[in-house]
């Protein structure tokens, strides 16, 4: 089965070998899958076009097409931006979504309001609602049955992250909703699969926002699930490889797991053939680059109707390629933005946690919305006094990224500093570059608690987010509170530059 866009060179196609020999009686299915878009509006415009192409190819090959999302389509507290993301689900024709943690960056009540009229089914098997009904509780269902154009029936189940309480800035946003822990989720998953099977459904797909490690466990502990479309851990899973993303359930059935990274940079098309028992007989997993597709005019107009037209602020001539793992490498946009903040707000140092960056901008004209899409959280900035010891401790604490299974919290992106770290997360060297270009070496083994710098970072870090308690500041150490995030500063900075401008990394962070 080749449902790939015909424009892709044959050498770039990622295919797997069949699990077993199929037959002409097999049910053909193609799944267009996305996850962790994080409110990236420009990518959503392209993904609508990609989804339309998937429809054309599925029809050509006589396959059922399912369009499914594994959560974190929303992000941040901007209601209008999340409204545009909700509209994307309908314009793209997404059949079902399992909400993630970022759907609750806004309150559960607002989330329900934005989704109540959506045609997309919202799945939350391990989501426990308060007794009082709400717009969200009336929209969420544990599972659903989807019928393809060929009459085949598919059971769809959705689960939310068991660690959701660790991933929310405001716990009250859940509005009394609780999420089952991993063990309870696995128990209930088997019960839900059994219910679907009792209704004659033998092709079952799990939309999961649990993360890849738990998804592997689910595959090997729950019988009856055929496909797990993952999310939350931002893995980009290519091909189908036994022991990596092909496992076997307790009853011996093959289970395929896949995931399309983060920020809408990629999407997947999973082509399958199911035998008469509903077991996977053939599989091909294709990861595609969203930038291969042009912006969809209908989606662009829909967004403009919600957010208004976005003014052009500059022209981007060159941008370095984003790192494959944004949590573990220097990010060219982080260099550019942190330097912009340092310049515009006149500070010694700027600190930005890697996970704060949720996208990029392609070369060509750049709008205010393009820049705001990189920072959808709408955090406020602070200028503070920080001593050398707290600064070094913060950088060191981020080094655990390299030994953590999920590669979190991510290294600290910086301006005014250069540092070197080994692949075990040990901080080896660090230098401070003052605004006159002079270089001072910082003793990372014996930092001076009496030496202070002015630093700018956001309210997530000033609240000790990602376990960085050393970045919390008392009122006496806060020099200035700003009413805006990094996007406004960056937009103002771009307007001052000679056009067209470039975005390049300069080696200020070295991992050796």
C-alpha cells in the first residue's frame, strides 16, 4: 500500500516490511495522525492541506481514512488562539482527539466551551468528571465506534496523561477533573477494550497522551489494542521496528505504536491491512514534513476571522535548522530571542527554558503571529537580581535532561552566557559576556554567592517551574515586572533590524 504523496522521491519513503503476508480480503486502513501541535497556527494551515492529500490517496487506494489526534492541540491561556485551534479540528476533519495536558492551560470550562460544537469526538477514558455536569463533561466520552467508507468499524479509545498534575501551571484549571494513575488506567483500558469487542469490534485504536514509555507498557499489558497513536513525550517514531514500536499483547497480537514529534513540524500516515480477525497483517508507517505542503486558504481565512490579519514585521533570509531534540541542544531561535530580550530590556543575562519554545518560522515574510506562535504560553517577564551560585545551580539542574528517560526538563537557553556540558549533564565550563563584550570565567565548582547579575526570565521560571527552585525570587530581588512575554520584545527587536534578517546559532552552548 502506497498512500504517500506522489511528489516524494522514492528514496525518502520510510516503509516497513509486512508483519505477515496479507490477502485480498484484508481491510485496508489509512490513519492520518497528529499530536502535540501546541497551538502552532501556521503549521495547522499546512496540516489541513496535508490531510486533504491523505484523503485523495486513501480514496485512490480504496482504503478507509481515519484522521486522529493524540492531544495538546491547544496551548497557553489565550482564548482566541485556542478558539482557532478548535476550529482547526473541524476544518481538518479530525475524527477524534484525546485531550492532553495543554488543553487545560485554559480552564476546563473554557475548553468545554470551545469544543462543544466541534464535530470531532473528544475521548477521555481515564478522565473523571465532577458530579456537576459541564460543557466539557457532556462532550467527553470514554470511547467511540467509527465506521469507515468501506463499512469497517473501528473502536477508538482516548487516554490522558497520568502525570497531568505535574504538567499544569494552575491545578485549579482542571475544575475538579481527575485523571487515573497508570495502573488504574491500564485496568480500565482492558475493560473498555472488552466492551468494544463484545459489540463485535475487532480493530481498536488507542489515542494516548501518556508518553512513549507508558504506551509501550500498555501495548504489552492490554490485549485487543492494535494501534497506539502516542503523544506527550514528543517522540518522532519512523518506520515499524520490532522491540521499538512493534510489540505483542498478552494474547499474542501485534501492536504498533507511533508518534509524530511536536509543534506540528511532522505528521504521520499509518497504512494498515487488517485480516478477518482484526489483527494487523501489513503495516507501513510514514512520517512526513509538514512544510512539504502549502497553507490552506480556508484555514488561513478562518484564523484571520478569529485573530485578525497579522501585520508583516520583517523578512527572514536564513534560519538554521532546528535541533532534532530541542531539549538537548542549542536552539537558533533561542539565541535570537534571548539576545533580543537582553538588548531590549537591558539586562546582563537572559534565561529561557528549552520547552518554552514551541515552533519556528520559515524564511520569507514574517508576521507578528508567526513570532507569537513560538511562545503560546503568554507568560509575563521579570527582571531580577540573581547571584552567581543560583545561576550555576540552575544550569546544573537542567543537566539532568541528559539522563532522564523523557529528556526533561531541557537545557537552559541563554544570552550573556556561554557554557559547556558533557553528555552526562555535568557542567564543565561557563563564561559571562558583559554588554561591553568583556569575558569573565565563572567558577562552576565554586560559584560566588555574593556576586549578582541582572537577569530576565519569565513567570514559569520565577515560580520555580521544572524543579528550578533556585530561580524563585523574593520581592526585594525583583527589579521590574513586565506585562508581556518574549514575543512582544522579539517583534519590537525585529522591526529595528536591517532587513532581511537571519537566525543562526553561534555555539554558545556546547554539548561534548
